[in-house]
């Protein structure tokens, strides 16, 4: 089911975390933070919205890292109901696509809850002081990739954060599959 998260609450503080990465390390927010800001991406392996833009997400992450933005992706989906999102499959996806950022496993789903993550992909762009400056879409893509010359909303917003410390006032929310929560 498609879900749209709320738009940015400017200055909202980034919740900390300590999660296992697909490369075997345990990483915290402090470990992934960039000198000019941090982008936290909630994503998963199976979502058609994520898969439609994965190459663009990787391209933009690399470009943002070169501008001083730290990037990390987190998978919080229940691997029991969605086996494609298991940790083993996360490792496979990260290796196959040569992720330039850590891909973290939120097994307990506590981090997704702390962030209020709603869908995959859900982008949280923070300034250098961990204040939220962007919670919008990657670009105009939905279940299919938009044309190649589409405006790069996430990249432009986070480049602005790296340069000025502030995100754009106008933001269009992301859209994607809902987080697959564990049964109560």
C-alpha cells in the first residue's frame, strides 16, 4: 500500500541509533554523520518505489557525500512477513549495487518508530547540528522512474543544506510502500 509521510518539521532533532551494518560493523548516528549534515534513508529491498530509483539514490548519495553530507540507509521491515528484506538479502543488495553508504538493520523497529518513518523510501535530511531540514522526495518518480531530466529534489535540498545549513521551505513528500511492522 502506498503511503505518504508528513513534510519536514524544521529543526526536529535526529534520534540516535546503534545498528548492525551489512559490512559487519555496528554504526551509530555519530559514525555516519557528515561535517555538513546527514541523510538517513529508510528503505528496503523489495519495495517497487525504492527499486525504481535505487540507481538515482546511489548517484545522489555519492554526490552528497562529496559535499560533506553523511549518508546511511536503514531497513526496518519485518523480515518474517517480507523475507526479501532479511539481513542476508540486505547484504546481497548492498554488495550487488556497491552501496556507497552503510546499510543498517533495524531489527527491533525502534529506530523507525523514533524517526516516525512511514514509507520506503523515506528521506530525513539533517543539518550539521542534527536538526531536520528536509523530509521530501528524491524526485518526481513513483513506482516507475521519472524521466532522466527530472528535478533532483533531494540532491538540491541537501546540497543547499550543505551550503547554507537550511533546507528549502517548499518540500514535496516522498511516496512509497508502508513500513512493514511486526505483528503485535
